[in-house]
C-alpha cells in the first residue's frame, strides 16, 4: 500500500503521517519526487492503515499495490532512480560502461586491463576477486589478495570498482574495496546475503539468475530495498534456455519491460549473455537501442591465456573500437558515452 501526499506537503506533514504509521506498527519507506512524496506502507492489516490515512487532510489518496514487488515498482517510485557514485551517475542519459577481466590473475594483468578500458572511455573497472565456479577444481579467484590489487589499481587509475561478493560473511571486506558490490547470477536468490546488503549504504549490482523470471529478479531486488538500501542496479546477463550455440540467451526484451515495471536502472552484460566475443559488439549496440543504462563487458589483455571466460573476452583493441562504435548508437537514441 502507498500513501500519496498532497502536492506541496511539507516535511512536517510527512513526519506526522510516518510517525502515525509507525505507532500503528507499520514499516515506512519514503519516495520523494519533484512534485510530491509517496510513502510505502509495509505490514499486515492494510485496511486499517488505509482507513486511518484517508481521514488525514495531508493525504491525497491511498493506493493498494497489486504487484508483489512493492518498493521496486513504479507505483511506489514513479520517477527513474539515479544512483550517484562519486562523479559518476547510473540512470541518466549517459551510458555507463563497466569493463575488465572476469577474474583477477595478477596485478600486472589487472593494471593493463584497467589502463586500456580507461583510455577507451569506461568509467568502472569490473574484475572478480572471489569467483563462484561450476567446478570446484576451476580457478576460484585470488580472494583477499585480489581485493588488494583492486585497491592498488584504483589508486593508480582513478577508476571506480565493481566486484562480486560471495556471501554475507565477506560483505565488509568487499565493501571496503568496491564502489559497487556485485551479486552474481548464482547468488540472486541468496536471501541471507540480500538482507545483509540491504543494511549497507553502498550501491549493489544485482545480476539476473540463470533461470530467473523477471518477477523473481525484481523480488530479489525487493529484499535489498526493504532493508533500506535503495541504490540497486539491475543487470541482465542472459538466461539458460535450450539453445546450445550460445552460453546463455540474452533477453534484451527484459530491459524495456523492467524499465516499465521498475524505477531501478538496468544494465546489460553481453559477455555472459552470449559467451562469444564475436557477438559482444552486436549485442552491446542492441542493448543501447533497447534502453540499457549501461554495459558490463569483459576485457582481457590476452584472452587466449585467461584463466576464466577467455572465449567471451574482448582484447583492448577490440574494446576500443567497440566504444567508438557505441557512441554513434547512443547518440541515435538520445544518449551519450
């Protein structure tokens, strides 16, 4: 249920309503737009709250939300969410590109990739210190040493950092390093982890699960939002289907659909979405045309020697060429890189 305040309602009016709801035992989430404030009401006995709110002169209307994702939905937050990270914003007309190797192998490899993507125009370095792998015998990442390398490379390049957290026990050490904390596809429904991420005040990039529906994806975001962390970036990275020629099926229709349903920014990972470096440029361009707020692209100094995801990684030269091509696509849909 949401309570829509009258246009021009003062902060005192909003406080009066939220205090009353809290005394009645409800959870309260505020969404303040340019013209009015919306109060999300969480709890049982919604009819009781509705009757009380409709009697308040400061309230314009009470609306019951039928979709299960209350806070992620546009009923609660009609305007697009913009997430500010340092001097970079996700969810504006600027398309934010995050790029780098799948896994951190050593400091030199990471620095080479970082310098290359920065020179090409990327704003965020993506690289995994902790690597969830299908096989327990595959490279699992450098873990804490990888985080140290990320800190050192950020100091040298000034790039923002996005890296993955594996569980609720390592959130603090990852948060000390990362500007954006990534929840990978395999952890999208790790609800203990999502609840803990709701308690921190740092942006979370939430990847869609391998076989997750759009509603399940948004409900996973709801766990984070309900904890009070409203800085969530959704990432479409392909879903598992019957098609064997690509690693996953990149669901680009999810981008405009989710942007209709939710106010949260959406980016696309064409590298995992296809598993083939030769398809990444075309799918990157298509993602921008579909309305994506950003891209996450794997770039490795030498993909043939990569310990993880080499076949889907671009070389620095390929990435530079792609970034030039993307500028034209972005301009054609009223955006820029």
